């Protein structure tokens, strides 16, 4: 079940649960008919800082309409090998759905920790730094060299701390064209996403959350404070989901926190929002 709101800051408490409309059903049916043939993946390293490279898995469909930079959660150290194998994080929501994004004509970059953060704690205590923003700035620039399409940052769980911070630091031509936050870190001993300086943002923002997420850092009840911070933006929306499967640690990828069992639906809705200009 999906609940959409174009003005979530004021309407959050008045959301009405409803069955998907016929139009939505037709939309999802058309998305499910998209050929999910595997898009070739390759490893890309870009020079981002002196002596430092930013590595990511790159997928490029034949007719890309936009690009997404995907930020996994956790410590973020995928440790991608030269052959594209991941030492960690293969089950992360955004990592395991990368081919689904590509199937919706989106160029995809799944970012690893940079070359100087390839050992623990990887991106821990690094996600909200100028160096991290510089690494992603180089990634965005590289993607724009491949195709003149909009570039969006998409984070999940701890990855939202990367995506949101970078979006507030890189503005104008150097920054992203849009931002998607899924399973957003709303409460944290460090700096949760609602505490960031969203006054700098002028780009569209989509918030995606599971109503039954029971991870203490991402409880649905804490969403209103984030949506209030986004109220001034011209284009913003909250998409909420229910159901699916819930297995294991509530803060891990195969619980409601990782949209387990809802992947195709969630990715289809994200992709639609990116491409709906």
C-alpha cells in the first residue's frame, strides 16, 4: 500500500489509507513488463582528491534518461574488486536493486568508500565531511560526461546521511539535480538527517519510508520533523509503504527497513518520480 502527499509537512497527520487506483495499477503493470535483462556492469575509478580515487559500479542502459548515484547504508565499505565483486553489502536495498534502476532507463553508479577509506570504519564518521562531498562531486562530473542527463543522489539508511549532506554542500552545476532519501536516519547519536541545513537546497526531494520500519533510528513516527524541514521546497513528496517481508535485525536490509519483498514497487515509484518532470 502506498500513500502519496505533495505537501507532506502540513498533511502528514491527515494521510488517508487507500487502495492503489486503477491508474496506479496500470502504471505498475507497465513497469513490471519492462525487460529486466542484465545491464553490463563495470568498475570505474575517478580521481576525486590528490592521491585518492572514488570507485563505483557503473551500469549504463542504452537510452539513459537520468542517472542515479546510490549510497548503501551501514559502514558503506563495499570493497569492490577490480572485477566488480563486492566483499560486503550485496544484500543492501540499493545494491541488490541496481539492475531494477537500470531497467527503468537510469544510469547507475553504486558508490564504494573511497580509496583512503577501504579499511574500518570505512564511511563511518566520514559521511558528513568536505572530503566525501569532493569524492561525490567527481562522481557526478564523470556521469555528466557520459550523458547529458539529470543526476540524482539516492541514499538508504546511513546512506541518507551521505546523500543529504552532499546535496546541501554541492549546489548549482556541480551538485545533483534531485535527492531521494529512503529509510532515512531520523534519530542518531551523531547528526541525523533532519538536523542538516536544508535551507541550501533548491532541488526536488523525495522521501521514501516503510510505515512498519522498527529500526530505532528510522521510526516512521519521526518523519514529520524531516518533512517540516523540506516544507519550503517547490517539489517534495513523501511515499510510504506497508507490508512485504520482515526478517532479521530491524535495522538490516531484509527487514521492513530494507523494503524486503517490495523492491520492484519501490524502485518503480522512485524511477517514476525521477523521470516525471
